[in-house]
């Protein structure tokens, strides 16, 4: 086969790009960009076009999977969004890793907006499950990745090298040669090796919890985040990574991340690490870039701008602090954990897909509240790694940013519609038990039922669970804000639309997620934009900083509502637990331990009955009003951590 020549600047000519497309497309049709009523080209590829025809007149994209849903191409799409430097940084890091593993690839600048594409052509087909696991593993290590093309074998697509961009220019090759994609030799086993290496270096934690009640992370005088606490010495692994010279076979970005994670966990501040920037071998990735032609050599970063060494180190420091603060480390080994995590993740993902497909169910009446409660139940199930969980209405209400009665009625509606089932009534100090698997589709023994032919990489289940847990928690946390709470606030529905924009979305993508038509979705976007809560991007819409939410709550007069509600519910929990302990004391036979008076200090340790003072009484009956006043006055403050 004679290989057509490309333009001198690395951009395939228009005709050459179409010839390449005809060679590498897994299908006989490609997808072409849609246009709006004014003729403007959209970032949507809803229509198809025959490969045997002349080149299309607008931008086109290649399907990654064949007609049978098997992936023949892999395209990692790094979204520039509001941080073009982030996309370039992540693409460089993944490219270094692929080269180290001997995985042939092509890196492209996707167009004028700063995005990056990394292409891999497969010598054998990959299953959608394996490619989904790959996308999750890469997303954990390189956050600017847009997983969408890799998660939908039916419509997942990407513009190939040389294809024109809707805003001008074209996809330009900056590393490798585009015609290498026409002679694939990358194997599935190499993809598995990549996934397992990423799982080892960026392990999925046992749980991922965002704790808004703990408040924002502290900031030093120079504006850098840090974790409070006394500074400790670096862990041995991080210290070794900091001081050991890096050779050309190592991934410099991975070594930098290892150092930063250790420094943050040891309660270092950014200024503790900054003096090492100019000389420490382990910080090489912040100082230099890999060479464009001689990839074994490195070249200095520019001295100014977002790619300057200090700016790279500061950006990676912020990411590391956020990661350590929100991702508890997992200890111990459980051979059943990964298959259990795999099953619950698949089930939760199926629920979310079904909810997305239930057009209109969540947009009117109690629908917006129901959607949040379903999010909360899925989050609890992912945390528990099982479909059945205990969930009282106050806990769900606080997670979802709604009232407890609203949470109660939402549970009833969800059960009536077959989304969940109550498996046990509330009893004593325990809340009701619910399952998100009302039809018992999850296997009882995931280890025994797992197929021997399953080639899913080790750790993929934990990574999938962790990804979903993080995604859903971020989405629910974003929508559960004072700005969307109670009378005078913006609506719960607008809060849900806002929550879906934690990552950049196009108008059609958001319409699909919310179950609305384009006009209704656009009206919601305009209202959120009027409050400066979202902003347009070159490809769609995404949230503005959270400070704008606080400003909207202040303007609407709703600031502090969720905090007040949390304090009220906490007092109610303590009061109920106190009465339950009183009932247990009254029904206990034999000699009873003497208890303190409500105005005396109770023992913070010891038997449960000794932790509570005697319950206030009036005419030999429990005086709940006096008990409520005592809780409000702080009589049981020593029990707040336990009760919470």
C-alpha cells in the first residue's frame, strides 16, 4: 500500500485525511457533524455518511467500534475545557506511559481549542467491558479525559487525524505518524497490562467520601491548599522518588504524583516542596517536557505561562491535596472485594442508565427530589458494596438537600415505581432498610459465579465502583446547596441540572441526562447562566466556581438553611437515641447502674447506659420538652460524634 504524504506542518491534507478515514474506519459509514438552524456546526455527530463517497463538506468522526460493538480503535479524548494546559499535560503523561509499555500510538492536537487526542489501532477486537475498564483507569490517572467515546460502542466516535474542526483548523499530528493507524499491531493483552499498571499506581480506594460538613480545605497565605496537622517526614517511597535520578524509561509524571501524594499526606505545605523544584530529580516532570523528535531527551518548560515549572507544580499540588482529602486509603486485602465491587458498580450504572432513559420522570412534581434520593441510595450502596442498606429519612434528606418529609415521600414513590424495595421497617435506633435490587439480579456469590474466561483486569471492579462513587457524590453534592433549598431558592430541578455540569456537557448531552427537549434544557441553562452558576465553553457548558453558588444563596436569602437543618436533625437523632437508651434502662432486669443527672457530666466511655444521664421526667412520664431543651443546651455534647 502506498502511503499518501501529509502536509509539511504535520496536518494531513483534506484528501489524505479522508483516505486515512476510509482505511481505519471499523464501519462503512462515518458520523458527520450536525448543524443548527443558522447553519453553525455543532459538536454533535448524529448523522452518518458513506465512506465510499467523496469527502463530506463538514467535520466528520470515526466510530471506534464495529457493527458488532467490538472496539477496533481506541481514542483518548482529552478535553481542554477551561484548562488547555491540563489536557496537554495529561496527554503527554499518557503518551510517555504508552511508549514505556511499547504501545504504538498517535498524538494529535484536536483543533484550535487546545484539546488532545491519542489514537491506538488494535490488531484484535476489544470488548466494551474491557474498554470501559480502560477508560476508568485512565480517567483516574489523567482527569481531563472525556470517557464518552469509550463507553458507548454504538455511537462512540472521534475525529481522526486531519479531520477539520468546526471552529477552524484540523486535527494535527504532533507525535507519531497517522498512517501507523492503518497497520494495527496493539493487542488486547497490552491494554490489560496498561490497565493493571494504572491500577497499581493509582489504586481505587475502599471508599471515596466528600465531606462538605467538614468545610473547605485551608489555604496558606500564598493561596495554596494544604491539610492541617503537624508536618512529618516524607514516606520512604516518596523520599526515594524525590531524590533518585529518573532514566528515560520511567514516567516522570507518575514519579511526581508519588512525591506529591506522600508530601500532602505528611502534612507538608506547598512552600515546603517549592525549594526542591530547581534541583530534586523527582520533580523533573515539572521542570521539563519530553522532546518532540528525540523522545529520550527532555527540553525545558517555558519560563512563563501555565506551562511554567512553578505553575505546573502548583496545579499538581492542588490536585494532590484534593485527592488525599477526599480519598481515604484502603488497608487490608479481601479477595472478594473486587468482584463484589464489580457487581455493585454494574448494577448502579444500570440503574443510572435506566433513570436517564426515563424521560420526564424526574422533572415535574416530586421527580427532582426522587432523583436525588435515588442518587443518595446508590451512593450508600456503593459505599457498602452491597445493594441493601440502612437509610433513615434524615440521613437521606441531608445528603440530598431536601426535607425529611420530602425524603420520606420520595422513598414511597420510588418503591411504588419499582426502583427500590423496603426490606425492613425502622426499629428502635435503626432506620428502615432498603435495597436498590428489588428484582434480585445481583448474584449472591460473585466469586463463584465469575466466569473463568473473564479477562477483566484485576482491580477493574474496585476502580469502576470508585469512579461511580466519586461521580455520583460530586453530582449530588453540587446540587444539594442552600441556593436550591426551600422557599425563595432556585428550584430542585435547576439544582439537578447544575449537578450534571460537574464536567463539561454539550446541550444535547445535558438534554439526554435531564430527559428534556433542547428548548427546555436551553431555558434551564439560560437561567443558571443568569445567576453566573455556569459558563459556556468551546464545546458546551460547565459550572463556575462554587463561590457563585454561595452568592446566589445570599441573594435569594437562603444562606445557612442546610446547616440549620443539619443541626436540627442531629438534635433529633440524639434525642431519639437518648429515649431508646432510657427505654432499655427501664426494661433491664436485675441491679441497675446508678446514672448521672442531666445537669451532671456523664461518662464518655463505658457501658452504653452509663453514657446517657437519666431522662427528664414529669409526673413519672418522660418529659420530652425538657429533654429537647437539654440537648439544645449541650447536655449531651460528648455523644455528638457517636450520634452523628
